[in-house]
C-alpha cells in the first residue's frame, strides 16, 4: 500500500467521522453523568455533611438516562435538588445546575415548539412563586434575600437560554428536513425528466423503424415482380398496420414531445459511432479505449451508452475542468461495460448527488431502464469513476 492510498483512506475515515453520533451516544451520557456526579460529590462533601452528598448524587447521576427516559431523569434531578435544600445546601453546586440544564434541554427538544415555550414559562412562574413564598414566610436578612434574588435571576436566565438554544436547534433540524425533502423532490423530478427524455428517444427509434417497415411494405409491390393479389393485400395490411401504430405512438407520447415540437419524429438518435465527434467537442484531453470484439448493439443500448458518455463528459467539464478523462468500452458476451474516469479532485458534496448532481440520476435511470447497473464514486487512484453495464440481449 503506497503513501497516496494510505492518505486517501485516512481522509475517508476522517470524513466519515460523525461527531454528532459520539456526542449523542449512551456512553457519552454515562461518562458525563459520572463526571458531574463526582464533581457534585466533591463540592458538597467539602463544605457540608456527608448526608448532603446523597441528594447531590441523585441530582446528577440520572443524567445517564436523559435520552431514553428524559422525564424520569429531570424528576430525579429535581428531587435531588430539593434534597440539597433540605440538607442545608443553599447554593446549588455547579454540577447540579449543569445536570438540570441538560435534562431540561432534552425535554425541550422532545416536545413541540409551543409546548416547549409553555413549559419554560411554567418553570419560570414556579420558580418565582417559590421565591415569593420563601420571602413571605422567611425572616432572612437583606443580604440573604439579595443573594437569593441574584441566584433566581441567574436560574431564570439559564432557563431562558436553554429554551432559546433548544428552539434554535429545532429550527435547524426543521431546515435540514425541508432541504432533504426538497432535494428528494428535485431528484425525483430529475429522474422523471430523464425518463421522459428516454421515452422520447425510444419513440424516435421505434418510429423510425416502423416508418421503414411501412415504406418497405408499400414499395414491395413495385420492387418485387410477379406478386399475386393476396401478397399485395398482405403488404398493404402491413403498411396500414405500421401507419396505425405510428399514429397511436404519437397520441400516447405526444405530451412527452411537447417541449421539442420542432424535432423530427423519425430522426435517428446518436450512438457510439459518434463518440469521436463528441470527444472532439470536449474541452480537455480524452482517451478512448475499446476492449473486446465490437459487435452490433441494440439501438436503445447504443443511444443510452452515448448519452451516458455525454453526461459524464459534461460532469467532468463542470466539476473537474482541465482534468484528463479516460473512456473505456468493454464488449463482453451479452454485456457492454462503460468506464469513464477522470483525474480531477474526485467526489465532493458539490459534485455528487447531494447538491445538484442530477446528471448521475439521469445516467442511473438510463442504465436501470435497460436492466443494467450503474455505480459512481471515487476512483481507486483518485478522481471520479463512473461504471455501468448495459445488457446486449
């Protein structure tokens, strides 16, 4: 394995690394819960009795189950926080506050936007009500009440900030979902457009062949001497049937041809024989290799192979300008294999199907329509590689 291959694999592994999965994994929650529980234990044990360490652990340890059981986690955290107050802890440890914020955030992310803000308002009202009751029945000094008021302001600010962060994350998730839906819709539209284009081309191919049948059937009585009346009648019926078939095809596929009304209905479609002309129009170096014994291919395969190469060259010109392109036609028994590769930068988010790469959708549709296969992605030595197999039978 050379250095370039090792670097390529390392880059693929780095690109495949998803920090979101690591952050949201149960193991991460367990580690965070253990770290906060230990921190809270040390904070409380340093200034209070050992009895206060139990509610400190109860307020932080449930963070490990905040994703599968968010309501249970936040309930246990609140019970632990209340236990700290009952055991004489007036200022909540930072670890307990963090645990409460994370549990509350998880709840906000699980419920709807309206319910999230209603819950936030409810928490704020309960907090202010608890403080009002405490002040009304307490004979604490002015400095103690001032400290309590400062702490309440901090808790309310943290609660509001948590709700805002949850709302922003929810909005980002909704935007991603909308973009994904729009991208899927664009892909479907591209696939449908390509199917319509394939249908038009197949219409032209079949119409051209049927027209030839009709013409030959009509001219047969004049080119073949000594035909009896029965044979002439059969040729006339063949010609009439061919003309009727053409009429039905125009009626069924007329909508597909509405966007190109000036195109001749029996115009021959380009095929592999015109590849040199297509390559000559490409802005860059192109190598064409033919492997195996060339055989006559069905016209549908001939047209689709030409269109796939045409689209691949277009993609190379757009996403890898100046790159060298190699085209390989491999004739196998019953199968035509196309390999189009370039030495450009390779697949990227902009060059792939994730962002406007509808050319790949069209190429895949063409291959699948003929019962073949299609792959596209990074080449073994870098660049971009397109491979497709088109059955010849």
